[in-house]
């Protein structure tokens, strides 16, 4: 697999993590009533957002393949 194809799949993973974090934050804020589950859901969401953001920064600054 070429480097550019690898970057494409890595960027798809980053975007997927960001979409997952949006849904997890929505569930955490509006659907869950239990405080413990809200905290766990929010923690997972923010972790996914940070990892997805770092992946996007890597892809942008790695330059053209």
C-alpha cells in the first residue's frame, strides 16, 4: 500500500473518531441521567476528539505523499 493511501485511511480513522465523539457527547449531555455513565461517556468522547485531532494534525503536517 502506498504512503498516500495509508494517509487516506489514517485520516478516515481520525474523522470517524471525531464523529464518534460528537455522538458520545450528545448521549452524555442529553440522554443519560446517571452521573457515573455521563462522566464515562464524556471522558471517552473527549479522548476520541483529542486523538482524532492529533491524527488530523499529523496528516496535515506530514505534507503531500
